[in-house]
C-alpha cells in the first residue's frame, strides 16, 4: 500500500510540477546500473552458450574436414601408385612391340629371402602355357628365366643368382662369353675372359642366342670399370644388369615364335591374356 500510495503521489506531483524530471534523472543514475547488473547473468549465460555451441560446431566441422583430407590424401596416394603402375605397364607394352615375339605380362607376388638365392614368384603358371627355361624380361633388359612352373604361379631365377649363367656377347665387337650371377643384386661376373680380351668399361652385353634359352639381342648388362692385369691369365670383370631387378612389379615372360601358347587360360577366361606381337 505504501508503494501504491507513493506511486500515485508521484504521478500527481509530475502532472502539476515539471521539476520531478530532475529527480528522475538523478535516480536513473543509480537505477540504470542495477538494470544492467540484473541483466548481466542472462547475458553472460547466453554468450557462453553461443560460444560453446560455436566451439562444438567448429570442432565437428574441423573433424569432418580432417577426415575428408585424410580420405583425399589416401586417394592421391592411390592415384600416384596407379600413375607409376601405368608408366611401368606402358614401358612394358612398348618394349613388347619391339621384341617381336609372344609375351605374357606377369605380376610379382613374392621374393625369396634366402641368402644368395635370387628367386621371385609371379602370378602366371602352366595354365597360361608357362614352362621352365623361358626367358623373363622387364622394360630395360633380361631379368632371368623360369626356374619352376606351377599351375597358378611360377618361380623366376634372376640372372644374379649364383646358380645362373647366361651366354652373352659384347655388342661393340661380338665377343662371346658367359655372365654368371654373383649373389649380389646389382652385379654379374664375367669369369672366362682372358686379360687381353677386347672389352672395355661401358660395353653393352647382349644375349648371344647360344644355348637356346635366350633369343639373340636382348640387353643384359653394362661392363663396370676394371683394372687390366697383364700378369694374370684372367681378369676379374664385373657388369651391372640393365634390368631393375630390385624394383620390378611386372615382368614379361617371353615365348619364341616357334613355340605357340594358348591365348586363354584353361581355368578361367577372365584372367589376363598374353599379348601376341608379330615382328615385321
């Protein structure tokens, strides 16, 4: 009742005397801060809630973008691998045309890690007509030959295996010799050359065609630097293989034109077919 009576008194007094405005202004100086103070908790709560919601939204968006970035990076890595594989297959395809013989592209499955045994396994076997002693190449040169042919896979002995020997000749002058595996992935040995043999560092060694396993003319290795030893009957000469023996993923198994092979697998028609290129 006191408040009501005071309010009525102030209303009447305001109508009759304008001096109440001065009192109102003076009182507002003390009352307005109270209004802001009363509104402050709700304002702080509202701003805090907005900040938390914004933080959660940004966190979720950041997490989503990070996941998308990882997915894109994985796709880029896959595309990079596919690009490199495409380059390798293109190189194999171009060289298969140059060979002028029937070839089958096989993919590497595993590598034998036994010491001094350089044998790899590929995913093509006898169901595609693969047989022992077939030469195997990559886009750069001779890799080795089929050591054992199974129905689903084949084992390839690399030319650097200590048990492997390949007849070669110097491309520059036709000098014949034999390159033997050294047990090291990047080295061949030429053990049967006399000290006065006409061979120089940098000479290209190619298959001679002798022995019947490797057709003539395939690049094998390049002669390394060596020191002539006139006082000895034989000079230790090594060569570096042209094929990338420790980096290949796809290899070419070669048939001579006199030995036809089936173009379709006996077990399935969906597997890769060997490519037949006739020399002109």
